[in-house]
């Protein structure tokens, strides 16, 4: 299994997961043209994308989904609630397939296990993506609001985690957002802080975990080095020997090979992409 975070932040979110010939996009929060450009930087043509799976309807996760699906004949997977909320993005010519949280979704060589999250969206989910042939497992959890027992259970025993580390609490309250926006971000239906993200990863830590990617960082109320430092300190106390990386909003991460990451997990390495 290989994957790349094509970009993550309030301006857009999308992750490509690959296994064999399967190329699955989890979310499509950039324009159709921008999605194509970012895919090209990691050597993937838009026509190679097997399917798009949407986690919820917010524009930073769905912006290019309809355009991309129509242009390339790419099937769209989404829940009934998300489909209703996304009607404005669709024209009726797309191949739409609905799924239900708690029920596995098979997309060729990949199995997606969607699970309910707490976020201010119609029907939000996060996912664990598994390659049955190898047993490798990738957890993708942004827009969490709070880490529920169900979230923690669903993300156990992952080889890699993409988890939101949205804001620093002190920077959030001093930001220029309206008070209502700050309250929404900090609420149990908003986003995880750096400290909350670190706490979640500590609970999910296992010998299998080789990589943690911090995602959905706020450009105004967070700092990549600060988010990295919080996670570094938390994991260092537990002897974590894998990688910690920060996904950027403006460019994709490299296409990361989970088999190689598992094999090379040695002395602790903590860095930015």
C-alpha cells in the first residue's frame, strides 16, 4: 500500500491511496484541474483513479468531486446524508454509489472501513483503509470534533495514521476569527487541537505504527513546527521509533510506501515534508 496526502488544510483536503492497480481518492477538496495537477506531481494520471470516497460535504473535502467524476468517469462513494448535502455539486451523470458507516466498502484491491465521527456536517465519517493482500492499514481521521470511543476503536492497529492537528489553543483564541467561529472550532463538533491530536495518537500507539502524518493544520491558528513539536514530545516519552510528518496545504507529500516504512522504522525521525 502506498499513499500521498495531496494537500490538507482549510483550503482543501485529498489523499490518494494505492494498492496494485487501485487508486482511491479519499476526499476531493480542490478544483478538478488542481486535483489533476497534484496527482501528476506523484506520477498518477486522473484516468487512473479508480474511485473517489467522500467523508462529508464540506467544500474543503468535496470541491472538485463532481467535476472530476464527470470528466474522468470516476465513481463517487458517499453516504446518503452526504449525497443529499452535495446535490449542488452533481449533475446527475455521475456514477454514484452510497455506503453506510460501519459497513466495509470494497474498492478493487482496497477495503475501506468508514466510521461515524462527531463534526458539524450532515453525515460525517472517517476511514481506515486496508489492503487485504498484505494486511496493511491506514487510518485517515480529520474533522473529528472529538476522539470518541468509536473513533479510537476504529483506528486501532494502523500502520500509518493521518490525523488532524488543527490548532494551538492559545493561537486560536488570539486569532482574528469571529468569536462564533473560534467557539465552533474549539467545540466537540469542530477540530482537534495539537494537544488533543497527541493524546489520541498516544492512545493508538502500537508496535505496528510506523508513520503519523499531521493534517488539516490551520494557517492562522497553528504553526507546523509547533504541531510537530507537540507530537514529538508526546511520542518521544513512549519510545516511538517511526516517522512524524506534517502535510502541507500547498503541495502533496511524496507517494509513501508503507511496506518500506515498516521495514525502515528505526531510530526516531521527526520532520516536515
